[in-house]
C-alpha cells in the first residue's frame, strides 16, 4: 500500500472506541450515532485492509493490528494537539475573554462542544455565557456588553451595524412519551396534539407569534393552532422539558438531536406531524465595525464545525425515526384537499 489516507477524525474515533470499550459508548462520547460510527470504522478498515476491532457481546476489543494502529494514532493526535496549541499561542488564543449571548438551544446543540474545544487551548481564556431572548441579547450586543450573539438571524431587522455568520438550521418535532394516547391514533393532527399540555421554552411562543405575521398562508391554519396552544409549563431547561414529557402526557417541541438518546432507549417518540415552518436557523452576530479577536474567530470556527456535524447527524436521525416523512396534518389544506399522515 503506497498511500494511507486516514484523517484525524478517524483516528480520534478509533481511540474513542478503544477507550470506551464499545461502539455505543464511543458514539455517545463523540456525539454521533452508533451506525455512523460503525460506518466510519468500516471505512478505516477498508482503507487499511485489516480488521482493527473484534466485536462481541463484551464490546469492542482491539486486534493486534488495532493495537499497533492505536499506538500511532495516539502519537499523531498528540502531535496535532501540540501544533494546534502552538498556533493558538501565536494567534493569541491562549489568553483573552469573550462574552457570548445565547438562548436555550445553541448550548445543547453545538455551543457546548465548541466551548470545550476552545477550553483545551489553555487556562488563560475566560468564556462567559449570557442567557436571554434574542431581542434582549441584541440590545446588549449593541451596548457592547456582549462580544458575540448566537441566535436565529430572523430576529435581526434590516441593519448595517450587525454582521451575521450563518451556521446551521434545525427542524423541530413534536415529542411525547412512549405509550402516549396520541400514538394510538391512526392519524395525527396538530389540533389533536394541542389538547395536551405543552412544555416549552419561554422563547417559543414569541417566535410562533412572529411567524404568524409573515404571511405563510400554506401553513396558516397550523400556525394558528400552535398559537392557541398555551404552554402549561415554561422552562429554559431542556432536561426538565424531556423529564416532564417522560413522566406525563405533556408534549414538547425539540430537534431530533436533543432527544436522540431517549429515542434510542425507547423512552420518547416523535409524532409524525411535520412543522417545517418553525425550522430554526442559527448564526453568530457581532458588531460590524468591531474587529473580531482571534479568540472570537476561533469560537465561530469551532461552533460552525460542531453545528455542521449536528446538522448531518439530524439528517441521519430523520431517516431513522421519521420513516417515510411526516405529513403536515390530516386537516384540510388551504386548497381543500386532505393529507394522510404516515405512520
């Protein structure tokens, strides 16, 4: 073999499996699905032409060849981290501070991973998170009380003082507990779901109200139904949203990535009612006339990479959990035709 084309991502995956002892645990550590990890390792084994792990009930055990690859992988990844650290020191990433405004969902989706990547650079950086709604955080940004803001750019009115760096978009789904009465119905509508308590963030109702004024007539009936669906519980804790839904007949609205582990364990289920009009986009926003620090640029780069990975993971999760695609509703559409929900 003249050329072996392995990248750092693949080497890190090999190391994670060896450290965790199983593909399932390694997938959780790497924030990817187990099937995606298995496909990736199969590709590594195809490239090397050799089997790296023995799979069995006891987990994954490195073969003799696998142990040799692991020794080199540790050396290569350590060298890569040393290079990254030296470059960070040259660019000034080992010192400095950032004040970052964010809502409820970015930390759960990609921001936590990005902050963790930056924290590896050294002890001299200070990253402060400021929670709040997008309009309030935009005010703080303009007052220079924030360096960066992570939010849906739809909240930003036309202006020249704020620059936008787009990252990713995420679809929302209605989520209920396993065994929920709604799952026993042959078809599902948003009106049926709205008969049950809603658990959501305080940022969701203003967003729905804002969408209802944008003239999307194709979804007007569903938007109106969601607008009348008053939350029973407001919480900015995603863990509390999921725990409440697990223990009751309440319904919540989350992305598939946020409930991936509960779906795997069979604790939560997705209702086949599509809500494409509440797809959320995320972007970094910062004052146009202020030069970004190296630390801010590094955070944007790390978060963009993490968000892209999550977006791809959600695509795979959709293929797995939304079989055949979810229909919008069995209610009459604006054209008078009825739609059939797919089970």
